[in-house]
């Protein structure tokens, strides 16, 4: 398959994730959409790595996966802490964590 197909799928998944981040008020859905965006970037990295015959893109994709796992862990911890304090879980109504 040509690299254009991989990049098209990657761009489509990234756009779906971006629209989800911008339009959804639920923090869990926002985290899932961020994961979609990171996976789209990983797909593009691996496609370019395969096209050029190097392993650098694949190693960088593994690093991005580790960062994504850490991001989900911290984000879910914040969501659980907000829920336990019986605050609003809607992103538009959260104003106490602003500083």
C-alpha cells in the first residue's frame, strides 16, 4: 500500500479526535479523543518510518505511547478526585482548579 493511504487514515483519525476535544464537555471523552489524536500521530510516524526504512519513527512511536499512558493515568486521577469532591464533572463548569 502507498503511504498516502496511511496518512489519509491518520489525518482522518486526528481530525475526529480534534473535533471531539473541541466539542465534548465530558472529561473522559476528551481523554479518549486525545488518545485518538496521539494514535493518529503514531500511525503517521510508523508509516514514515516504514517508507524510509529506518527504525527511528517506530522508537519515537513507542515513546509517544508511554507518554499517552502517563497522560491517561494523571487525567483519570484528576477526574476521580473531582468526582469524589462531588464537584461538577462538566469541563465547562470546572473553575476551582484554575489556580
